[in-house]
DNA sequence: GGACGGCGTCAAGAACCCGTCAAGGACGGC
DNA sequence: GCCGTCCTTGACGGGTTCTTGACGCCGTCC
């Protein structure tokens, strides 16, 4: 799961944090000094940093600046200081959130989840490559022999469903549901028509497809 | 500058917020109810939302859910309730930050800056360059043939979404959502009109665009 | 061997999408 | 209050895409 770096010089608090974070499935590393924290972060970039101000060696904003120099990792600041000037300074230095001690552990965990949610908000969509053509799911494009292939919207949606499930047989019903909607679950002839055009556009020998395969009586399968 | 949407039913507080935010150069809109806030957000997507819990009509998490259904805009929650259960619920519903009343205005402004900083953190190239024109995403400017091109706000927002996703097909729905808001998801004619003006201003031969391409039935694509 | 169901192919009309233009209206600046 | 800019809205023609039905092939099952 997610990798949390705790930078704090208060041993009891660090212990409590580590125990609670590990109990929730996080991987935790801890440093007692600002310099140590920066070193750990440089070794392996964490997914989120929990930073206590009031470290013995460095000022909080210095640690933040040291991290912000090379990473956008979310930084959650802990502090006993209520003064808003401290908060403003930390936030403007690049911190993402500021929690005043004492705090509830569930609140901290919730703020951590919020910070992580922001940091990792991109579902990666791979590109599916065969010998004869390439399907770029993120870009929404298909190319064969170096040039783009023009697909109509329906052709694309059909190919997309198959490509996302490549290697598996996709049901007639599933395909019709995903491409045309629930009212078309019996129109298997649609599949025949559009599979034909896809093969014409993508397969070197449309009559003997190598990638867009028919599974008689069941559905179709995209094979790489 | 940035567009802030305040959703709060406490008139004195709203007044204070509006005055302070405007004094710092923000554009501010305010709503006294959750439904009104959602409506304003739908009319024109704000850059950040300041949301008071304890609204007369909707629960705070409902408002958050209503926004999160279509946008990733940062949400900063205000609340008089200290209870951590409230905080956890709001943060897990999708809020980005949680400030307990009473709060200092400078702290709120700092948290707002932090939220905006995150929201606009575009990791990739700040300028997109084609053979015929240059889009400077950081500066918000476009130039063709060495001179600046004047774009209207809507034209710019449309071009910005396309440029940030250059090389990819961007859905009709996504474009309408990001530029006009969720109330306009079906107004594809807006896209036609504004794509035409963009092409007239940027393409050497608007009738045969080289960069602002149509993907029939799906959307548009910015190609370098 | 024949009937049958599943599949691929083809073609034609309908439906839809896109680019274009222009008029009306909202908004803000002077 | 006037003027200019910008956004909204409707209409139209041309082109593309989807739908639909018919036909033939092939394998399987009776």
C-alpha cells in the first residue's frame, strides 16, 4: 500500500503514529531529524510525508523547501503551535495540510487519505500492442503500420471493450451492453457487422483474423 | 484571478469572506444554500470551493458528493463542529481540507492558496508548441507567427483543455464539463461554434485543420 | 444426408453529426 | 445611456455513420 514518511522528534508520538499507520496497512518509515527525513525521502520517494515542526536541527519551512525542490509529494504538517503565522508560513512554503496537536488519530488518518487521494488520481490506461496494430487506450487512437486508423465511434467502443479484456472471451451480452446499452442485448447481428468492419480496418487478412477472434456461440476475444 | 465559490448560510461570515477574498484579488461568488451552491458551480466551474457544513437544506457530505460527481475542484470545509467524526466524514466524502471555526482569515487564505496550488499543479510541459502556433499554459497566452493571438475566455478554456490533453481524444462530454459545467453536457453545438473560431484564429487553413482535429462522433483532439 | 443455428458479407435508406453563418441578447466599460 | 465584445441559439447543407434486412457459408446435430 502507500508509503508514509514520518519526520518527528517526539518518540512516544512517533510510536503511536507508526503503530496506527501500520495497523491501517501503510508502510511507514520514521526519522527523528529534518536532515534524516530528507535523506530517507531521497533514498526512496514516499507517497506522503507527515512532518512535525519543531525539529531539533532544521526549521519546518526548511524541510518543506528541501522536499519541494524536487517532489510534489503531499506534506502534512503537525504542530503544537496554534499561532496562525506558523500555519501560514508552512502552508505557503508548500505544505498541503496543517494539523494542530493534540489531534485525533482518526482525523489524521482521514486527512492522510485526502492527501493521498489527491496525489494519485490517475488510473493508468495501458496501450495494447499486437504484431499488426496498436491500441492506445489513453489517447483513444489506433495505429496500424505507423499510420492512424480512422474508426467510427461505435467501432472504437467495441474495440475498446475487447482491448481492455484482451486475452479473455467477452460475452455477446457484455459487448452489446457496454457498446449499445441494455436495450440491445439481443442484437447479435450488430456485433457481426461491426466486427467485420474492425477486421477490415485492422487485420492484414480480414477473412482469417489473428487478433479479433470469434468464439462461436459465446462471444469474441482480443488476442495479442 | 482565481474564482472562489463560497457556500455558507451565515451572512456576516459570508460578508467577511467576500470582502477579504476580493481584497486579495479573487473573484467570489456566494450561495446561502447547498442547492444554490451546486447550481452556481454548475453554471461556471469555480477554481476552489469554500463550504460551510450546517447548511439549511443539504447535509455537507451531500454537497461534496454533488460536486465530486463531476469535478475535482478543491473543496475547503468550514465547520463549527469540533467532533472528529464530522471531519472524517467530510474528508472521506472528498473534501480537501477542514477548518474549524473560529479561524483566522490569514490561515484560511493560506489554506486556500495551498488548495489552489495543488489544483493547478500541472506536472507536464507548461507550453505546447506546434508548427503554426504556441500555447503557453502557464502564462495563459497563445501566439502565432510571433504575435499574440487574442482569445476570449471561453475560447481559451477550450484550447487549454485540449492542449493539456494533446495527443488524446477528448470527449464531447469532458470538454463541455470542463469548459461550461455539468449543465451543458448535451450542448455539442457550443463545441462546434467555438472550435470554428479557434480554428479561424489559429489554423493556417481553417477548413483543413492540422492541429485542432475532429474525431467524428467522439470529440476533438489537439495534435502537434 | 438434411435441417438448423450461428456467423460473415453486402447494400440501401434513415438518422445523426459536423461546419458554417447570422441574429439576438447579456454583460461590462466608457 | 451608449457601444463593443462575447456568448447563446437556431437553421441549413453536406457528409458520414448506424441500422436493418437479405443472402450464403459452414459446422453441428438429428
